[in-house]
C-alpha cells in the first residue's frame, strides 16, 4: 500500500531535501570549513565533502551532493531501501597542521550526521589523519578511517536484523519507568598490534604471551556502569566512541565521546579494562563505535527476534 502511494506522488528532489536549510553546524562541533578557496585560478577550489563523496562512491554507495542556502555542502545516502530512509552528512575541516613535521601535513575533520528517526537533532564525530605529503591524502585518510569504523555501525543501526556486525537486544525493567528495550550495535574494532598468526606460527613465536582475550562487546561491557544514564533513558539514541590504550611502561590512556561530546565518566572504566591486558613491548590500543538505540516504544522492524541476535 505504501509503495503504491509513493508512486502516486512524484517528489521534487530539491523539496525533498529542503530540511538541510534548517540545520546549522552544532554548537559543540568545532568543524567550520566546507571549502578551501584556491589562490591559483588554474586549480579548482577544494570542497571538503567531495573527498568523503568519492570514498563512499568507491564503496558502492549511491550518494547525492546537496547545497544548502547557508552555503554548506551536504551528502545524502539512502541506507534502508525498505523504509526509504537515509543519512545526511556534513563533512567539515577542523584544523590543518603543516608545521609539526617538516614537509608533512596532518588534518582533523568532523562529520555532522542527521537521520530523521535515529538522530533528528544531529550528532557529530571527529576524524584525525596520519601525516602525509599533501593535504588531499591526509583528508582522504581521515575520512577513510571514519568509513571503516563509524559508517559501518551507522548503517547497521538502520538495518536491524541484517547487521554486518554484532547486534544485541537488551530488555530491562525499571520500576515506574517500566520496560526499557535497548538495541545495541557494536561496530568493528580497530586494534594494535595486529599479529599475523600464520607467520608467527612458522617463526615459532608464542602469541599467547601477547594476545588478550577479546570479544566485539568487551570495550562496552567493561565500561557499562558509566552508561547507566543512557541505558535507562527513553526516546534517545546515542553514538559512542570508545578508546583504550596500554603503553609498554604500563601507563594507561582512554577516551570516550557520546554523540561527539567528551564523556570522561567512562575513562576510568576503560583504563581498568586496558590494565588487564598483557604487557607488551609495543603500545596496545582498541577503538570502537557503538550505537545504543532505544526500542522501548517501537515494534516490527526495530525489534528483532531473539534467535536472530548475534
């Protein structure tokens, strides 16, 4: 029935995406630059969104580039074809460092994210590149890391029951609050060091001395107490960046952000978890993006059968 109604009305694409004209850069989002103007007429201006656009196209996504009346260049990607929903992305340059290492460039960017159902008010997240010989390669590196971690998780969150990575439904009862259902999406984990098991066996290296037990939900579950407020809330969704590190001298570091904002409440839990890792002559770290989606008042597509939860 819904499909027939859609076919009766031919929506103007420009009007369909007019909502971007109502959005400004979030107050906590430090990214501000959408374009770098070329000083040489022989070379075109550098549009920051173009780099993320190219990477998403390379991955097989159908991407639309949109211009808002306030001068921002947005990307729109439809991610759930059964519900005709998609993400709006605003890639921005935060800072450029060309002085710390001679002849090298490093950048920090942000991506602001809006989704009508999941994040209607918008969220954002930082990206940081390694050092490169030029600005273009640094910018590409920053956005590529976001696609590997964040984008994989964001697309899973709108395709419940068909996620590429681990998803989990948790049902809790809180007295007067009643039953609260949370749908958790655990994105891929970036870790270091990454051992070549086959090569190590051939060389006779005992990996048991270095490798720690780990599962896709370990970073989150070991810091779960820090997220009691988010787990008990109703009607809100949260995108969480988790990072834990152990140095060769045993010192620890951790970082956590929720919807782009610093969340120091989780740092001590993440450090305690990293403390349990085996000592190693190189730094060890793990990084992950996790989404908490409220499913308390949702039925059907969002609440997946228990036997389909990984």
